[in-house]
C-alpha cells in the first residue's frame, strides 16, 4: 500500500512532503487585520505523523487549511510534494477529516466512501471494491448499506476516515477528528488510526488540543502559541513505532507528555510547575 | 401490531380533513338556516319529511343565489344534460383536460424555475439584477397577459401550458435560490479538498441539500398550476377544459348557481389532488432521509 501511495504522485523519493517557509496569514476584518500565523517554518517528511497542538486561536486549524489549500497564505511559501498546495489539491493529494464527520445523509455509508471516487469518475466496479476495502479497514465492513445517521458518532468518524483514505491520499489532513468523541471512543480511535497509518504509510497532519493524544499518535509534536500564531517548539516523539495500550503507561510517554505541557506553558509565558510531572502522570494513569 | 398503528396514523389526516369539511358544511347550512331564503320542502331529499322554515334574519350573501344549498350542488352533479351526460361526468372530463394542461405547465415552470435559480446562484450579480425583474413579472396580473401568450403563441395546449408555467416558475426559483445555498459549508470544504468542479458540487451537494425547499415550492406551484391552466384556457376559446364550464356557470348563475359551485368543487379537488401527488413524490424521494425525531446533531 505504501508503494502505491508513493508511485501515484510520481514525486522524488527524497525531500519533505510538506514544506512551509516563512508562511504567514493575516485575516482582514472590520475591526482591523488579525495576524493568525506569523512566519511559520516547518518541514514534514514522508510517512511522518505530525500533530499540531496549541491553545485556541493559535492558528493550528488555519495552518492545516493552508496546507490543504482551503485558504491561501498571505505570505511565504507552501510546497507540497514539490509543487504548490493548490496544484496538490487539484492532483487530489489530500484526504481531509474534520471534527464533524460531514457525511451526506442522502447517501448510504458505502456511497459516502465512494464520493471522492465518483468525483474522479472512476468506474463503478473499482469504486465499489475500494469502498468495501476502506470500510473493512475501519472495521465497518457490514455497515455499507446503513445510513450515516444510523451509526454512532465514533462509527461516523470512521466512515469519514474511510472516505478520506479512498483516494490513497499522499497526505491525510485531520482537524481535531476525535474532538467530539468521548474519552473511551477516542482512545480506541487513536489505536485504530495508528493501525491504519501503519498499513497505508500515508503522511498525517493532525490538529488536536489533547496532549496525551498528540504524544500517543505522533512521530513529532508541533507546539504552537497564540497571538500571533507561531511555532514555539518541535518535540520528537521517540516512543517505539508499534504502540498499544501499554504505551500509555511507559515512563517515556509521561516524560513526553510533560515536555509538551511545559512547552505549551512556556509558550504562554507561564513558569513551569515542578509538580506538573506528577500530576500528568496521575492523569495519564486514570485516562 | 405496527402495521395497524401505521395505518391509523395514515388515516388520521384523512379523517381530520373530513371533519373540517363537515364543520364547514354545517356552518354553511347553519348560516342559511339563520339568514338565508326560506326552506320549503314537501319531501326533504326524498325522506318524506316536510320542512317549512323561515329564517329569522335576512342576509344577501347567504341567499340561495349566492350560497346555494349543499344538496343543490350535489343534485347538480347528478343532473343530466341534453345529451344524457351527468354534470359530474362533464366536469370531471373537463377537469382531466385542464389537469393535463396544468401538469405540462407545472413541469415547464419547475424546470425553468430551477434552471433560473441554478444560474442565479452561480452568477452573483444576477441575483440583484434578475430577481427584481422576476418579481415584477409576478405583479402583472396573469389575466392581462394570458391573451398575449395564448393568442400570440398558439391557442392550444402549448399556450395554456405557457401561461401556467408563468405562474409556477416563480415560487420554484425563489425557493431554489435559498435551497441551493442551504448546504453544509463543511461539506463544501470537503468537496473543495477533492477539487470538485461546480457541476459536481451542484449535483452531489447543492441539489440534494435543497430537496426540502424544492418540494415546498413544488407544492405551491402544483396548486397554482390548476389556476394557471384555467386562466390560460379562458382567452384560448378552448371548450374542453374547466374554464369553459366555469364561464358557462357564470353566464347562467342567476338561473342556477349550483353549476358554478359544482365547477368550483371540481377545481378545488384538482388542486388538492395536485398537492397530494407532490407530497407523495416527496415522501418517495425522501424515503431514506433521517427521521425528524433523531434531530440534527453536530
């Protein structure tokens, strides 16, 4: 599966998948311009799982949307697979998953997954086979004939992931995809997402406001701060690639959670709390 | 037993409709009992009961010319003309002829109305420049332009359908403009991320999201199409439709008001029929839609 992803876009094997150079975004408004992002520099390699974390208003969703060419940057350069973000979108390099599943009520679950393939005018047989595979991948193989509203919130979000993966996207852009789910479902979805990431080898950019989630999922955590939105820290997550429920109980996991938390705090200018590590540890155990 | 319960549920609106019609009829005859012309019957509706009632008041709007007895209208349906055909058969035949014109006009109006709306939502400046003109088009009395269209175009079903569509396209356009913009903006973002072109967005998102608006407009247009067809038939000189029957009823009104009322009953029945038909189509199209009680979340 990794091979098909790499071959499809026909891009050079080396070099970053996403590269942001001095990217800024200013929103104009009646109350004056608002600087949402200030000179972002970030390079994301093939197969990486990068989380963007930060307080509300730090521009992490804006950054994701700029990479996905849903909005354009005010300044700087955005390169995706060696081309502009716009060209990457036109080449269908992206799979998007939002906080809400955004499924079409008038379509069955299977037809929802087929949607991107229909837009590309792929033959019916191929669409059906692909939708079946993707639904199997998210373990909803038997729910193809259901209507989206007949499924639970977690299942709906899995359908959205299956839809996003239907085009074998080079990059999966996820904007707080599990933010609306309860804690139990969220943890199960985290494991599921890791399994899918492992099998597809796709590059993932993942916006979240949950520190444990960011650490558990990512190969790298990008810590951002607000007003104006900027990157304050990049934290490599050196946990073993094969992660499971026990990963959440590892000493290194807690250390990384603490590091991210401290980075978030220092970004806000607050002094780090010496008792923080202990508190995070207690939280991690109860979660 | 679910099937029986759903049957009862389906019957409820029909029963409710019957009760309301009955109440109207009671009020109708009640008004005549209080203020109409004297009731004089040797044998009331063949029952052998003789009635001689002098209403205590006198009101012109409820006398026998303006508001004939319900049974006079029923009797009118059963009465036979010189060729041996009952009024009911004549009026139903005319009604079906008019219904066909109305259906063609409705179809043209719906297509034209929807097409206009699709153009308007895609070309921004048209909303401010074209929509006012469409509003003006509806302020012109249809009766004034009907001869223009019917005589100018063709004095046959096509002309009548044109008049009908003139009356039916407008609600469809106005509702569809709204409906075609009623999509979930996040769904639009999703399609944008797939680099979907505008035609794809129209077919896969805008039109499916607008069904509730469209069917509301279709219901208004379907009922209006019956009126449109009758008005269109008037200047065309067509003799097969309801317009001619209404005209006849008007001319002989002072001699026998029941005939016009009988024609009105048939015209109303057509309007209700058209409305119900659209409702049934809507139900079939939206048969898999999310049930209302499960609500809209997130």
